[in-house]
C-alpha cells in the first residue's frame, strides 16, 4: 500500500511538473515569436528585394496586358523569380481568358473649333467604324444625370459624363466614381448614343487619360467607349454650356475569345503544419499604356519580398505562406480561376490578402472578424507601432479583387490598408512607371506584411473561429 501511495504521489508530481513546464513554455514561445517578428520587421526596412523585383518586372518585361507577348514574358519571369528566391511547390495554373488588344485611337473637337483631345479606349470597348464617328456631344455633370435621361434622348449623339472622382485616403472615391467607366456605355446606348466618353476615373489634373475595364449589358447595342484626360473633360463641360460641340472619334481594337492567362504561385513551406496555408500576393497583369509599376508590380514585389524574408529563417513558421501572382485582375477572371482550382484544399486556407494599391505607406491593418482581440495577435499593435501602423478592431470587409473568390467560399481575409492619396493620380495611365515608387515607403510595406504574416503563420489561431466567437459574443 505504501508503495502504491509513493507511486501515486510521484505520478501527481510528474503531472504537476508537466503543467508548470507547459505554463512556462507559453510565455517563452510568445517572446521568441515576438523577437523573430521584430527582427524580420527591422530587416525588411533595409532590404531591397521588393524594389529590385519591381525594377526587374517593369524594365525587363514591361506592360503586361492579358494576351500580349508581355504577359507571356511575365509568366516566365514569375517562375524564374520564385525559383531564384528559393520558393517551393511552384505552380503555373493556365485558364481560358478572352483578351482585348488596343489599336490606334484619336479624338478631336471639330466644332466650334478644332482641337485634338487626349483620350484612351476602355478595355473591352468595340472599335468605331473605320472612318470613325462624328457627332454632337451631350455632357452630363454627373452619372446620375445620364441615368435620369429618357430613352431616345441621345439618339445620334456622343454622351459625355464629366463627374469628378473624390480623393480619399482609403480609395473609396474610386468605387463611387468607377461606375461611370464600367457601365456608362450601355446606359448611353440605351438612350440612343452612338459613342460614350467619360472623364478619367482619376484624381489627377493632368491630360494623361486613365483606362480601365468596362462591360456591356446584354441586349443593348455595343458602342465605342473611351476616357478623357481630366482637363479635356472639363473643357468639354465648359464648351457645352456655351453652345453645340461636335467631336470626331476613331478607335480600333481586336479581341480573342480563345486566349489564356496564368496564375503562378510559390510556397514557403511551413515547418510543422505545412497543409495550413496563408494565401497572399498581387496581380501580374497590367494595362498596356504604362509599365504597371504601382498597379501592380509593386504588390507582387512587396508580398514576394515579405515571404522571401520569412523563407530565409533557420526555422520556417509552422504554417505555409503562399505567394500568388494572379494573371488577369484588370479584366477579371483570376479570382474565380484560382478559387476553382483550389476548392479541394480551401478549407485549409488560414487567411487571404492582396497588395494592390501601389507602394505608399500602410497605415492600418484590418484582420478577419474577431482576430484583433485574439491572444495570438496581442503583440501585433506593439510590433507595428514603430511603422506607424494601427491594428483596427473593425473586420476586413474586402482583401482585393483576386481574393474575392476565396472570400466568397469562406476563407477569412485581411487588408493592409495603404495610403491612396496619390494612387489614383497614376493608375491605369501612362504615368504608372517605376519612378513614382518611394523605396522607403515600399520597405515599410514589406516590414508590415512580414510582421503580420509571421505572427499568424507561427500561431495556432483559427481565424474562422475568431469570427464565430465574436459574432456569438455580440448576441
């Protein structure tokens, strides 16, 4: 009996010691994670990988419109970049994607006097007849005024919407103004217009016009559509108030319904939970009029550089970090293709996020619902404070066009909000070039991404459960 009591006491002692060890191990692990994240953050501020990648992609590859030789070069560049930087499980996912190619474009005022106009065709626009279109314009100060116009009121006319875009820190002005570009042509055609012009969806005051994708409504005529440089749109607005204005417009373009695009990905494989994956990246394609530096070579470079820094650690974090270079964001399709190709493993996707707002400083991190209050994330505000980045308690509503398919399927998303105060001066225009990127602000982006990624990747946080827990608490 005495021996049994001694054995029982010894067993209790072992259990007690194990509990103490486990309790003391948690702070040690947390401290080690904190120190590693801080070291990665500081290293990122002096690392040139993101800048070097952006310089390489914009200089060696150039514009990357879907269906162009530049996009094919970009695909090869992506594979070689992942290989050179030590990524594993490199995959090239090909999917069907119709392409649109710009041809010669011109526009000019022909009355009350002659003056060339600065225009650019919108993506997917049909061409004009070979001889062009000449017609009187009808100017609408706001998109809502076009919608209010009765059917038939624009018969034989060129509709022009001159509504300006509001400059905002978070880029929300783009969403509000963008409908004039996306849907205006069909609304004008519905009212009898023969062509459609919109003021560039831009905060710039320069004549450089800004392109972007548009779409046609089934069952309505397809009319040519283009964007005007901001000063030219304002000129037409003033002229139209003084009397009739006639414009001549010529546009050429071609489409290929049997083209393809590619999503290219590479992994930094997790050390103990490799099947649990953080999906991040940027989009590889760009418009054809600049070199796509801020939209979105910088996003590709920032996320790749952050993952590469983590990949250089002696021990990788527990979970895998996957960088995706999505292949058709500008004209759509990359998100749906990636979600479809990964639906079997999507349940293991921990979080998704995209960098697609240039390279100016990040000022805020939005995490999945409830995550900001989770103990695994408790150190994030202190880690990001030196970067002047705040961690919001509000959940991320959106992470990027290329992660929409994942988000719709239930994958939690995060948003690392960048200043958009000058982004829309440049994007989709000939001014989207490497010289517009500030290397120090780009490094701050990488430092923020690497900190957030490492903290989540080396934790056991279930970001689906944090959302559910918070929703339950709210009841």
